[in-house]
């Protein structure tokens, strides 16, 4: 009898010990359901805001997920100024603008977006690259996701100060004037090295209403931006700001504003990519103002409409641009006297002196004024903010199509350390 009681006591102790261990593990590994944290709740809300319900989903071979979204459900219409906005298509004359470029169509026609290999979106929908939770977690804040940092602004005082640490280095061809209502170029496509995840590089066109530190701009071209896109692929982008990147605007559709109308996915990868001494690939990018509405339209490959920046979001740029820039930009905290200088490349990663098949270039550089004719700008100048790191060369010779070269390797030369 005594042995039987001892056996029962041992079983009871074992059961109690098992239950204690079980409950301890439940607590340790959060088996019990818990409410989402404030941060997780905000992230889920942001994802719901950015990723609209899809009619169809396409999984691209490069890892992107493309959602085919009803054109009237796109993020643009979350903007307070666009609540009752009526979608406007690009005027026919913009699509039919004469292009005098000598670029061979065979090369130009090869440019495409990788996701298009895997399918297409139904009529009445637009392709939108899906934003993932991982993308938001890399941002400095949810509010700043998809934005460039302001360059000449002191957030602590709310006033422009005399000097702040620069975060961008540019090399470009500049024209100044009055009443520019369009610009375009064929942009050589490369895949430059980006050294740090929080850095990016671009080859692009800027249209601005001012050449001062406070401006509105619309921008487009290609970029390598690992922090925003999660990889180091070359991607087509669009950008806008109404206040010099201080609080308005963003890349692609990462905020409300840009109205997409075409079958080009902003932020999606493009190809093929140029290689040194081998075949060169280009993509035509153009931005044009429709004077009656004040909308700025974006097109690629000469006649493919992407969408537009409505007059309601571009400030004084709705009337015209006074400054056009063609070139490249590197964003990093290690530039302009900050050592060691970044090794993030601009363009092809080679200096402009390398010229064709080595350096990144733009050709078919044109502006449009109220004559509605495309023309090479009358007065241009080259600007390189760090000529020993990234430089420029404007090759203009009689009887030869002008070619603008730009780029560089970043840190390397004795004067770029």
C-alpha cells in the first residue's frame, strides 16, 4: 500500500512539473494571442493605404509583385486635392511629337520592364508594384517612406539655414530660361554600384520652376535604390516635390499625387543593361506640360503614356518650368568633404571622359516651349558639384548629334577621398 501511495505521489509531482513547464513555455514563446503593437498597427494601416485591392496579381521573375488595380482605385485619389479629380489622358500631340533622334529602333524597342515577361494587366486597370512590410521597416519613418531628404533646410528651426550637411552630389547639363513646357532625352541604361543600403544613384531629367534652393520639380529616369526597392536592380522612377523635398512629394506611387494612366509600372526594373565596349541600351523619357490644365505628363519610349502630375500638386510649376537639368545624382551622407567619400557610382561608374560605350550618356536632348516644337536648348552649361568624383562632358560638334556624358566612380582619385 505504501509503495502504491508513493507511486501516485510521484505521478502527481510529475504532472505538476509538466504543467509548470508547459505554462512557462507558453509565456516564453507568446502562445497566447496578443494585440498588435502600435508600430505593427501603423505598418498594417500604411500597407493597406499603399496597396490597393488587386483585380489581378502578377509575380515577376525578379521577385516583384505587380498588382493590377482599378484605375479609379489608385493611390493618387487619396490626396485631399484630388478627391473629385477627373482622369485626363495625354493629349495626342504629345504622343506624336517628332523625334529626330538617330537611335536605332531595334535597340530602343528592346527596353522593357521585367514584370511584363510574366503577364499583363486587364483593360481598365494599371500595374502597381506592391509595397512590402520589409520595405516600410527600412524607412526612417512611415511618413518619410519614399521621400528624398531635404538638402537646405533646418528642421529644428523651420527656417533655411546657411549650411547643412549635403546628402546629394549631382552632375548635369543645365539650361535656364522662361516658359519651358517640356523636356526629353534618350538616357543610356546602366547598373552602377551602390555601396551602402541607404544610398542611391540616378540618371534622370529634372524640370523646375526655379533654380534657387526653394522650388517645385517633376523628375524621371532610372535609379538604383536598395533602401526603397530592396535590391540593386536598375528601375524606372518618377518623383515630384512642391517644396524642395521638405515635406511634399515622393518616388513613384509611394504617396498620393501622381495619376497613373498607362501600363508602365513605376519602380519596376528595366532592361537590358548596357555593358562597356558592347551594345548600348537607351530609354526615351519625356515630361510635358499641358498649358490649359496645368498637368505635367510623363511618357517613355517616345509614345507610351505613363501618367501625369496634376496641376493641384505641382505649385507654380503648373504655369511653366524655368530650369531643366539632364544628368545624374548620388545620394549619400559621405559626400562633399565628408570622408571617406562614398564609392557609390554615378552613370556607368566611369568618368565622362570615357565617352561612348564606357561613360553614361544622354542624347536627343530637347526642350519644348510654347512653339510646341522640340529643339536643342539654345544656352546650356555643365555643372559638376564634385568634379573629381563625378564629372561631365558635353560633346557638341558641327554636323554631329550632341552627346552629354556624365558619371564617375566616387572615391578613387586622390582628390576624391
